[in-house]
C-alpha cells in the first residue's frame, strides 16, 4: 500500500533540529522524498505499523505535526503530478 507521510517539526531548539533529522532519516529508510517534508512509502501493513510507531515515538505533539495519507494498493490512479518531474519512481529499485 502507498502511504504519504508529511511532517512539520519545530526547529526552534537544538532538540527540534535533532528530531527533524531523525524523522527525515526514518522516512528516507522507508520511502521516497517527493518534497522537502513529504515522503511516499510503499509498505506492507506490518512495515507501516513499525514506521508509524517510530515516527510517533519521536515527534512532540505540542510542537510538531505528522500527517499520514493512505492511498492503498491501487494508488497509481490516485496520484497525479504536474511540474518539475523527479527521475525516480517509487517502485523502481534504488541502490544507494
């Protein structure tokens, strides 16, 4: 299934900057960055629960915001992109 993760982490403090880096790292480990704070993640249900738990354990609900959009397994019909195109496809093999 495709889950879109977006976040807004307060960076007013050093701990906020550290949280921001950690959230980005977790998202990068699980998906493709499509905008600065937006990731597309193709995950199985168990992977999703792990990803969500990791993110929720890091963010501070008084200062930060996390949003999850569930597009399901038939997501190709639900995503439309206009403008500057990235060369990466979320389903392509990515070797780092």
